[in-house]
C-alpha cells in the first residue's frame, strides 16, 4: 500500500505547485488518475504518452516551465529523463518496482510495502483527493480491479453496475463498461481529437452527461465513442473467430486500423479465459503486442523471450505489453511458445 504519510506528501506538493505537468499513460488508468488530480486543484498541463519516459520528454517539460512533474501509471522511466529534470518529480505507479535514485525524485508504489499489491494508480489518486468516485471507478475497473468501495459507488450511481462479479463482467457486460470504453476511446484518433476529448473530460461532472448525452460536452464524447465502438466490435469479432488447438490465441490485425490492442486482449481473455492471449499490431516495423493470461506469470517468460532481440516488455503478472522488431517477431514467438509451455508443465 501507499502509506497515509506518503499521500500527505503528495497532497502538499500538488497544493504548492503553480505549474504542474502531468505525464500519464495513455490508457484509462493513466487518464483517470490525471483527471482526478487535475480536477482537485484545476491547474497544470496533461500529457498522455505511450511507452518509455526518456530524455525526449525533457523538452516538453521545459516548454511548459513546470515547477512540478507528476508521472502517472508509467512503468518504464529512464534515468536520463530523471537526471534532466531540475524540478521535483512525483511518480505514482503500481507496476514492478523501479530503482531510480535522484534527490528530486519521489517514488510512490504500493509494491514497496507489499509485493503483490497491484491496486491501480487511479485507486491511489482517489485516496489522495477523495473526489470524483465515478472517474476513479472507470480507471480502477478498467485496469482490472474491483475496489472495496464498489458498494458505495452503486449507492451513489444506482443501475450503472448492477453486479460486480469480475472486472471483465463489468467492463464488457454492463452500461458502465460503455463509459469505460468511452474514456479509452478518448485517447484514440488524431492528436487534435485526443486533446479536445481530454479537455472536455476535465469539465464533465456526472456520468449521465455521457451515457444519456445530457450536455453538449457529453454528446461530443458519446459521438466519438460510437464511431470507434463500431470499429472495435468488428476487431473483437474477428479475434473471437480465430480457431486454435493450442493454449495460445495469437491475433494480429492491420496497422491501418485504430489501435485497440490492449482493450481487445482484455475482452478476448474474458471471453476465452482458457487461452493465453496475444494481440499484435504492426507499426513502424515493430510488432506492438498485448498479452493476457489468467493462469500464467507473464513477465519472466516475455523477458526471456526478448533476450538478444531489439525490443522491450513490461506490466503485471497476468497482463503485459511488449514490442519487438517485425523481423524478429518469429524468433520471439518460437521462444514464447517454448517457455510458456515449460512454465505450464511446471505448475
């Protein structure tokens, strides 16, 4: 867990900052973490980003003249970035621990106290502010966790989550799941569209603004959601149609389509819980992959499969991402099949 004394430290730094810059992972957990913290103080700049945080991000921070940098839900941060930032850095995350050290770097991760505590970053953002419960629930359940305050949410917003049997059931079989996907899809599309969606989400106060299109801003988010939901459902349908005899369901889809890799892997894992799910998409001569496995610890297998190859991977025990060059993808898959089979036999 993140200690109350640490939450107090974060509150103090956020309150005192005048020009904070939030750098958050471009998924629902990162987005919701940013929205919760921004709405609390209503100041600063939000920057969604994929992959590693490295020295290329230093220029963006300097352009904003930040007096505080907040990293949210980012598992891969390079020492070069930390060393290049002269102002205090808050890093709130829940992935495997990093070993970065710098006098201005403040690292908060529930795994420091308990190794298997994977409660999402949006969970801790809510603990910091105790505001915007509905946004917190989007990020938390969207990151595959049912929090202890679910009943409180059900009382405040009746009907949105009739039952919370599992994250997958809420995500893909309830009205609230549409709300989660509307947040996910707000991070997709052209850069200008994403920026507009994020700005609008900072102004939305109630889920019905989106689900029932009660305001103009809610209608905008809903329209964006509907346009991408059709494409998403088609990609899912194609993935579910794949026949496989083995334990691995590998599904790659064309690069020209919108990126639904992580979301599709979640739904395929929910619909096909007996399979190891790998969803891949080619971009810039790289295979970008999302892995899900309900009964297998993924990071050691992925890291071993990547040894000597040009790529990287990271994430949780049962949900990971990885990238490898397309000309090395065949080698990677041969290794992954071998090592995952060996790990399954050892169980």
